[in-house]
C-alpha cells in the first residue's frame, strides 16, 4: 500500500554529492540514524555541517548564531567531532543546496514511486542509486580525502524516556501502549527507542522488546 516516507538528506558542499535515506517518521532516533549511516556511506565525517533550526537538534534559539542544543544532539556531534552551524530563523535559503538536493533526490529516485515491500528494501534501492551518482561525480574523490576519519565505534542512535507501568500492566509511549509482564505493575521503567524497535528496561535489565 502507499505509505508516507520522510527523507533524511545530507549534501556535501564541494562535490555536490548527497546521501538519502527514508524513514517512517521524523523522530530524533531517525535523525541520528541518518547521520550515522551517511557518515559510514561516505567513509568519513565533514568538518562542519549546516542545519536549519529543527527541534531534533535545537532546544532554544538564542541571540545571533547561539543555540541551546538538545543533549543527545550534542552527544552525536561530540562523538563524531564535527562543528554544527545553524541558519538564521526563517532563512532556509542559507542551506539552499541541501533543499535542492532533497528535490533532486525525489525527482531522480522517487518519480515514479519505486515498488518496494518495506523501508529496508526502499533504503537499499536509495543506497544503490546514491552510490551510482557518486561513482560518476568527478569531484567526489577529492572531497572524500578531506573528510575526517570515522570514530572506531558507531554512535548509538537511541532516544530515552521514562514511564510507569499502570494497573493494566501497560505503559504509554507517545501514541502507543505496550504490554509489560504483570509483576512490574507500579514500577517506573526506562524506554529505549531506536528506529525499528522499542526496548523496556528496569535497573538496566531488559524486560521486553517490541518491533516498530
């Protein structure tokens, strides 16, 4: 069936090479996962990246170029050791290159819609198409040499939340309810969300896991 997909797009400024990945939502864990997979695809990390003032990265816009960043976003860029620069409010034209990359990705890859059975299959298709474009890009090899090396271990693309198990042996996370073993009624548990699964923990021990 027809399904809405949200695209993560990162474009390199010198070569114009870009990476695209699709997700079923715009949550923080997808934003982080897109970075990790993009860096691994390109084999390195840019020195700095320009962003709009998206809520997955910015808590509060301060004076000038100053931003109060989300804690997990600080952890992401600290892990990969790159600098984040943010556009001025309502000045999306300051990152027009990546806006055009998003439009180009849709035109090249998604018109007409590819016939796939899952996000995994769609992303494999997008990965292959991005690889084909970079292989034909005469400026890509030079820019690739300027990227910083990857960290030894990948960033853990997770989002955490807390919840209390109710008398029906369930917890609420966003718009969904998850069943928990009865013995945990009344306990406060930790939710660990990734792109494709939800894990429920108590005192660092896994209680249950649910596929997204």
